[in-house]
C-alpha cells in the first residue's frame, strides 16, 4: 500500500508541478510511395509552459493540453482557421484528451485539487463534464469503440493494461508493466501497447479486445516509448531530434527518416498522424530558443499589418513562405496621400536568410538605382524575434508585432525607429 501511494504521489507531481517547456508542432506530411517529407512547419501551441499530448479529432482538428493559469486544460485547435478553443473550465488539470467515438465529446484524465485522478467525459455540445469511471486510476487511455476503453492503470510502482466495458461496468486486467503509448492499429481490430521488460528493453505488442490475444510486433527504440501508426501500417518513433520509421512487415529495423534539427526542435516525445496521413503533430522543445535560418521559422510574420509611424499610417502585407522567399509591400500614408512604397523580400540564400528592399515614390519611381537593393543580413532567429542587421521583427502576440529599423540621419547618427503593427 505504501509503494502504491508513493507511485501515485510521484505521478501526480509530474502532472501538476514543474514541467518542461514543451510545444506542439504541426507539419504537412507526404508519406506516399514510401516517401517521408515534412513541410509547412508551425508551432501551434506557441505558449510558455507545458503543451503536450496531441491527438486528432479528425483531419482538420487537433486536441492537446496547454498551460493556462498554472494548470493544464484542453485545447481544440482548428487547422484551417489557425484558431484555438479552450474546451474545459474545471478546477482540476486535464491530460490525454481523446475524441470519443460517435459522439461530440472528449475523454480526458482529470487531476483534481483534492488529489483524485479520474477519467472524465467532456460534452462539446452542452459543456457538461461527467465521470466515466472512478474505480481505476487511469494514466492513459484509448477507445476501442464507444463502449470499450483500453487503459494504462496505475498500480504499485508500475502501470497495467486494463480493458473496461462501460455497458457492464466490468474492468479486466490484461497484463502488467506497460507504457503510456496506446493506439488503434490501422485497418484492424487491434490495439497496440508498449510492454516493458525486466531487462530495461520494451516491445510494441498488439492486443485483441475480442479474444484477449497478445502478439509481439517489434522492439522499440532504446529508452523510447512514444509511437504512432501511419495509415499504411508503418510505425513512427522519435528520439532527440530524429524521427524513425519501422515497417513491421519487413525485418529491416528502425530507419532514420527525418531530422527536426533544422527547425531548432529537440527532445521529441509524443507524436501523432492525422487519419488521412497528411498531417503530423509532434511534441518537442525549442533548442536554446534559437531557431534555424528557415522561412518556416518566421512564418508568423505573414499577414496584413497596420500601424502608425512618421506621423502617418503604415501598412505591410507579408506573404506566406513559398518558392524559397516571403514578399511584402509597404506604404506610408500622410493626410490621405501615399508618401512612398517599399517592396521587401526575405529569401533563403546559402543556409541563411537575407532581407532586401527597394523604395518607390508615390508615382512608383524607384529611389535606388536599377540593380541596387538595401540588404539586411540575418543575425539570429528566436521563438519570438527575428534579428536582421539593421532591422528586428518582434512577436508580441499572434496579432501584434513590433519592427525596429535603424535609420541613418543626415548628421551620421543611427536612429532606431519602432513600428507597432496589429493585424
């Protein structure tokens, strides 16, 4: 009993106290014909604190937990509209959210202020939450169907795999010493789980809820237990800044297929693929807060921005990254008249970025000579700042940024002018 209490206390402490500053990243994924290509990188959580445990509700919606007011709550993220909705307002912290089959509802594990850890249902229609069952201390869960849950349950100093029938209320213990990664295996009636061996190794196994048959699929990467399935039946795991793939039908073993180091992402853990196989959501940390010189890492600059400067109104329109560049138009308006225009580009050149611009009068006559541009070499990129030599973009929020521009005065002094922009 003492060891069970200590384990539950330790588990609760992990959930409720100091946690790593993880983020949830989203990529477009092309895995057709044996390919594995990632593109359109986006930090969808973009939040200080613990953001983790993503799962797809459908091809266009992701659930995950994020830090808010010192605790973790469930977020519903709309991919198309790049919008977030908090779907619970309880006093407890929520973890491991999953869509409940055939219902407009989500299940999640709640750790309440009184220390109780129970599995809850959150109805998305009427904003009511109810206990699914409280006879087991569930750590992680997956739905087999709308009446059957497979879960990793806290027992003593380990977790055991359980099958729970919501119709009968029966809970059946399947096997001890399992991990947190539970998944439906594509195109089958099987569940995968991680089995932990006494020698420190772990195996991916399948479980048939109808027959209770357990079959070994493969050995995991060393010291890794987070995995997901591709629609074609391949398995993904991640370690450090690398993503690995295994085809259970062959004996070729784990293969490195992608590195997130160019994006400045490391300490990869949980990962999940959309039902159609076209999106990958993965959890990691930004390394040293300095990001690689990639346009994808400054995508947040894109959009229509308006502000005030030089005694007038300013406007910049930045495009999304495409063709190795981002493009912008700028104009300054005073007394309802355009003073001047700019065309700006940021492009990838020899593993770095450079910002270049040209000025034009209100009659579109150029200020610079035909082949001349004003260039701003890149110095560094962090999570919320892009520093060029002479121009800095600072992210305040999703809809606000500051731009600082060094402008040489007639007497030779350099004056830094601040542009505050809002979308």
